């Protein structure tokens, strides 16, 4: 019984500490977590954020459905780089300028693809953010 209570209180203390840290750190700190929906993490990203922060939040890019966007971004922005994630039902595309600053955060429904203008279902933020 004592071990169970200790574990219960330790879990609560860790949760309270994590919430306090998030409140103190504010929106500048975005971290990915396996239990978090990728669309929720995506909506926590913002223009002007560093490429490293975006990669840390989203994890390793795993998409390949936005080839036409890559060519357009590189044509429009000299030295630009891109990353894409394709979670179930969505295409999430980020572009970074030559200084590794986020300049585009674009999201599309996977069925319609990047040539359509359909946002992924369940997205709680603007699907097309660009500077």
C-alpha cells in the first residue's frame, strides 16, 4: 500500500513540475512526444522558429508527397530547405530560409494532396502559414 501511494504522489509531482515548466518556458519551447497527436504538435509551431526547434518537435521527417512544393520553395527562396511529415490523413510541410528560420508551415489533407486546398481533418490552427 505504501509503495502504491508513493508512486501515485511521485507521478502527480512530476506532472505538476512539467506543467509549471511549460508555463514558465512559454511558446518558445516546443517538444514532441510520442503520445501527442502530430497535428497538435504542428499547431504549436510558428513562423520564425528555428529549424532545430521544428525538427525536435516533429521528429525525423518521413514524408514524400510534396515534391512540387519543394521545387517551388527552392525557386522562390535561394538556399531554402524543406521537411515533410506524413502522419495518417495529413501532409505537413515546413520550409526554412538560408538562415534555418521557419518561413512556411503548410498542411494538407492526404487524400486531396498538396495541389488541393483542403486542410487535414482535425487541424486546430491555420493550415497555411507563410511569411
